[in-house]
C-alpha cells in the first residue's frame, strides 16, 4: 500500500511541470465568439498564466491598439482586465461598428516571446425585407381546388443568417414547409453576408380561398422597437360546391308559408335547382305552391339558397327534397327534410324518459325482492293456507 501511495505522489510531481507548461504556454480568450448588434458595447479578454510585458489588439477596421491600464487615447476603446502583471490583456469597446466584424487578434509579450489569441467578433447586419415568390402561377389570379401551391421565401443579406417562419392569417402554417437553406455570399465590398430561403407547398382546398400567406424573418437584430420583417400574399381559389350531409329544417308551421333555407359553399357562385315530387324547379321559378329564389351571397363564398312552400301541409313534411348546386368547377347534390317540430330529433332520450325508465326499473326490483322474501319466509301467497 505504501509503495502505491509513493508511486502516486511521484507521478503527480512528475506531471506538475507539464501542467504549468500547458497553462502558461497558451492564451485563453473570453468569449470565443461575440455576437453583437451594431452600437452594442462589449468586453474582450485574453488571459495568460503569468505576467505579460505588453498587450496589443488588432480589430478589423481599426488601428492597432497597444493597450495598458494607463492607456487613454480613444473614447471608444479602453484597456480591460486586472492588469498586465496579472496576465490579463483586454479591450472594452463602447460601441461596435459594422466594420469591426471579423477576427480580433490579441498579442501578448511574454518573457521575450509573443503569444497570440483570437476572438470571432460578429457584428450583426439586419437582412433585407423577405420576398415571397409563387412558383406555380395562378390562372388569371385564381387557383383551382386540388392544385399544388408552391411558394418560396427568400431573406437576403443578413449577418448572421435569418430564420424563417410561415403563417396563415397569423396562425402558424405547420407541417407544410421544406428545409431551411442558407447560402453565403459576398457583397461589392467583399463582406460576407447570408441568404436564407425556404419553400412551402400543399394542395389547395376551399378553406384556402382568401387566406393570407405570410413569410416572417427572425434575426439577431430584432428588438421590441424593431419588429421581425415579413411579406404576404393572398391566395384565391375556385372550387365546386362543397357537399354536405342530409339537412333537417325544423320549426315550420303548418298551413303557413314555410321558408326552407340552405347554405352552399362555392366559388364562383352556384346555380341551383330543387326537385319536388320529381318536378325540377330552377332558381327564380315557381311551381304549384313551391317558389325557388336565386342564391344570396353571405360572404366568404357562402350563399343562402331558399325555397318557399305556401300553405305547408302535413304531407309536405313527409317528403325528402332534393337540391343541386352547380358552377363551372362542378356540382353537388343535397337532400333536405323538413319538420313542424320545434326542435330537431335527438339521438338519445330526453330527461323525462330517462327518469321514467329509472323509476320503472326500481319498482320492478322491489317487486322481485318482495317475491323472493315472501317465498323464503313462507308468507303471503307462499304461506300454504288458501
């Protein structure tokens, strides 16, 4: 055991000089990367394990700075750190400039040699306004239901690269966006900037008509006073009348004129006709006691379709009425039932019926229990004496 302890301490003291060499032979920097907006203040520090003789900083776009705690030659730059004797060489920048973007180099004079360290200083540049390009062009401004809609958003000349998000009428458009691509480029002054682009695509449906598609960029330079930039396009879709399940119109009065309303979703506007007892009635026409009116727009591609029945009879409420709506994109057939009831029939039982069933079941259980009790005890009709 004693030999192992001695071996451990021997190894420790053997490695100690190498540990000092690693500590004192390299320059540590804080931070490794500084991401700032133009005008932001920052502090950059290079540290060494021993006293240093001089401190020099090279910042892109600036003259070389030979710094010390006593150095005061610029309002924008000051020495930063605990002093040269403590091995600290740093610079405090009051306001960074766009030209300061790049690699900052610190040089430390140490015991007859010069050691260097580097810090990446990224001064953010706000990108340009997003641009949306619709890749699949519409026909005279309108898309057709079921067609593939493809759009691309490009955000140019940002540093660092901007991010992109898509919205439908200010609600996130999820599950339809492609991969985010970032491409580096240099401007006329050989400054590296980044372009970001992303596609979105889906097959259009009736619900997409009139929607506002928005591409919004998110960037390092966004602030409360400088909101994310965005660009929008509105989508217009033509579609055939949308099919519906069988409809029920209730609350009609017998012997009165009954108004039967249906709502049809279509773009362009539909042309309708009703079928009563096998007789077709076009919109704007009348047959017997039945009158069919032209569809009235309700907004957002919905139309109110009305048929009036003069002197509603009980027989009228037993029929199934058929209505068809047609436009240039197609047609849909609808079935309508009417009722003089004040409310539609429910799938279940109302409260009164449920209470009645519960009471009946309770009474039946009591009767069964009484019969079992009487038979077990020989009472009443099970007593044997007739």
